[in-house]
C-alpha cells in the first residue's frame, strides 16, 4: 500500500504512473481520493473536537449533577455518533481507492515509463555458444540460435513439448481433462524424476546460500493475499474454498504462489535490524484460474490451473532490497546457465510490471528454438515497503526506532516451464530427451525415454 502522505505530496506523479497502465484509472482515481482525503481529515478533526468537549463536560459532572450539562453531553454523544458514521463511510471509500493505488518505481531507470510489453527493455541475453552479450531493441530474436546446442544432427523437425511428452508417455492431458477439466495434466515417469532433480538442485543451492526452507499453508485468509497486493487486483485469479466446509465457516483461498504465506509469516512482527535480511524459500503446488487467458497457450503444461514452484522471498531493510533483488537475479541466471538454456533478461516498464506491488521487476525469458520464441521463466521483483505496510512488517533499528521493512520476491523456478525449456532444448531425433549434465547424478540416466 502506498503511503498516503506520498500521494498528497506527489499527486501528479502518481496519476502519471497510473495512467501509464500500472492500475485502472477509474479504480485508482487520484482526484477523487484527494477530495475524500480532505473530507476525511476534516471529519477526524470534528470528531476529535466533539470527543474532547464531551469528555471535558463529563468530568465537570463528577459529584455535580447538572441537568443542563447532562443534556448537552447527550447531544454531543449524538453529534459524535453522526460524525463517526460519516467518517466510517468516507474512510471506506478512501481506502477502496487507496487499495488500487500501485507502488511507485524505485526509479525511472529501474522501471521505465511505458504502456505495455512493447516498451519493456531487453537488458542482455545469454546462450551456451556466445555466453553473455548485450541485446539491442525490444524482444528481438536476433542472436538466439536457430538450433539448440543439444539437438543431435539428425533432428530436422523439432517437436512441441506436448507432442514429445505424449509420445514418451510422460505427459497425459487427455485423462486429466476427464478427471479435472481443461488446463490440468498428469506428469509421469522420468519427467517426474526430472522435476524432483530440479528441486534437489535448487534446494541444495539455496540452503548453501543461507536461505531458510519453509513448508507454508496453501489456504489463506484474505488478509495474506491483500497484504501481498494480490487482492483486490487479482481476485479473479484465485480459487476460493467455501466457508460452509471450513472450520468456523471461514472463507479461505488457495494460493497462486507461496509468496503470500511466506510474507504473512512475518505479519505483525517487528524484527531486529541485525536479523535482516531474512531469506526464505518454499516448494509448493500453486493454483490459478488464468482468467483472461482463455485460448492462449492451451497446449501442454505452459499455462495450467495447478503447477509446482519454488519461490524465494526476503524481508529486509530498505538499504538492502536492491542488493537482495540482484542476488535473486544472480540465482536465476546461475540456474539457466547451469542448465544451458538460452535466455534474455527483460526489464519491465510501468505498463507491464505485473501486480501493483512491483517497484522494480526483471523477468528471465527462456528461448524455445522449436517455436522460435521466448517464454517467461519467472519474475524477480522488489516491492519496497508496499507489502510491508499492508502486512505490518517492521524492524527495529540499532537506535530503537521502528521502521517498515522492504520485501523482495522471486519465482526462482516454475517447474512446468522449466521442464518445457529442457524438453525443447534437449530433444533428440529419436524422440528421447537428453538430460542436462547437471541433473544426471540426481536421475541416474543420460536420456529421458531410454
């Protein structure tokens, strides 16, 4: 959540950010919020004055019952209730608009102004053949290999990952459609072993780097999703569990990422500055409705309702958040380079920067040579104090002052997309899939399908 003081002092800048596509201008109406803010301020002053006058008169009545004063206290009570009712109504509208206000960019350099995907900036690219190189332009495929380094010479017509998976008997979307409907899948056999090999690889690396593993709840109350800015913006992406069948008839939500539960672990806590940063990770199933994407990426396991993911999260001091952001990004690059998957890093502009909490966002995108296109592999995001303000996560400085923490989150690895990238880049002419060198020791074989 934005600091209301910032909006009052920078209203035109906030409007500029919203109008660039960071939120819905009709929901995040700055002018309407400023009008309500003044009304709210006046009502608070009026209510405080009435409350003070009532309290003073009540004190004067002690031991001196005076009918006139008693009658005045009664009238003040009614007037105060009227003011408080009006204040509650105004605050509800004030808060509803504030909830749609997006976070502000860390800087215009780290989140450039833009209306959409076409204004994102490709920072650099990497391929096994060239290593790292600068990549001019926006979403150009120039420099990406026409053929994967890992294809054998006989492979002339590379296949889509679903065709590969079905032929090998490791992906079944037909039976899952009967069981659960569209956009679900059964993964089987060697492909499951590959997913668990990726899990082991990343677990070992993150623990070596000092992260704390967490197994979090997968069903959460609204506050966790509101606190991480998934509500109200992305409510239509969330599956809700009916309260009729939940303890105390609470309405719970299935998480679309472990990010809400990982950060909610620190909710209403005050950490010592010396304890920061707190870096955690979780491997969980995730659930998303994918509303708005009907008809897009429907083949295979790229965009499904249920998927597994390892999420990295950090709670830190403001001075640490960009350093942590860069550390998370370095882990992303280590992974894709270790797996020898070509990729590019895309700096997201204001109009395409994901959810409202984002203040600096870079997405690694993997290259699929069979499709001659990039696929988003994850997202690295600095959300500054936006989530911490909503979740009330603070730290105590060495001088004893309490301040809001910053939060940083990173996909690390969405398993389905990682499997797609490996299958596409490592497929062979006989229909098998070569296993990346880094994963062979975990799986115990050289090829998936042999």
